[in-house]
């Protein structure tokens, strides 16, 4: 099942796109199968869940944090994750910079649909936040991440991917130390093709690889 799903997806993804397997709720066994089939990057949402899996899987893949991070979990997160995709405040970035050794890569999470209950920065505030974070010692801003709203028809998410790409492009123009806009992380199981059409360089897929979550 996992093998067949992955073979199909990997065949369809154009070169240069990073596939992150979104592995929340998946067992170590399932994740190992995905790694055997060529997965090099995995995304976890919770530090505690990732910790348990990290003990068994270790550094043979790149670990992406794709869920919201609380400040009091930063130290633990840095021990596991190679990149944090969900930075959405100066205070969180400050905490990461405080405990990171060297330039730690992060993405800024954009709340592209401006949903009040969701994490991420509003589109109009992204550049400002990047400018503020760029003065921190141990952080390297590598790009943007967005979830987009929950929609029934995947096509309805396209405008939000487009907005995020537009911000990504305009952030490329600002010349700041430790800002290197290279990664645009957007698109999930039902929207990754649309995300790639709209300029994603990194897609995060769970269900389409592992089947429905129980
Ligand atoms: C769960 C999750 C995904 C993958 O979602 P699927 O619909 O299962 O592909 C991608 N990104 C984030 C942030 C997630 O939490």
C-alpha cells in the first residue's frame, strides 16, 4: 500500500521538489516502509510524538517540524528537527536563536487565508517579521510555509497558494543577512498538484502515502 502510493507520487513529482512525508499518528514501522521507498524527509506536528520516533529512526532522514511550536518546547525541538517550518512570531524565533548552534534554518508560517483561530502570520505582516528576525544571531530564514484553509474542492485553495507565492517572491527582493528565500512549503494530499503549479518547492503529504488517519 505505502509502496504503491509512494511510487505513484514520486513518479509524478517534477525534479527539484522536496516531498515531505507527513507522519503524525503513523507508526515507526510505517515510516520505515516509506523510507525504504525513497522518502528522505519527514514532517511531524508534535515534539513529544517526534521524540519517541526519533529514538528509533534517528538521523537517516531530515526532520521537519510542521506543527505549531510552543516556546517551552524549543530546546527539545532543536535536538530532533533539521528545520522548523512554523515560525510565526519574533518571540519564538528569539527562543530558537538562543538555543541553536550556528545558523538554524526556519520557514515563516503564513496564515494565507487570515483565519483568526489559526497560527501563522498574516500576509501583510510577513516582510516586517522577516526583517525583525533577520537580526537574530543563529537563525537563517529559508522561506515560507502555508497550510491554507480547509476546503472541499482543492481548487478553492489555489488563491491562497498564489498569495503566499507572491509574498515569497517579494521577500526574495529584500536583501537581508541570513535571509535566503529558497523553500516554499505548501500543498497536502489533495492539493499538492495545485501547489506545484503555484510554485511550491516542498510539499507535505500524509494521507495519500499512508492512507486515512485512524
Ligand atoms: C497533516 C498535515 C499534512 C498532510 O496532510 P494530508 O492531508 O494527510 O496529506 C501537511 N501539512 C501539515 C502541517 C499537516 O499537519
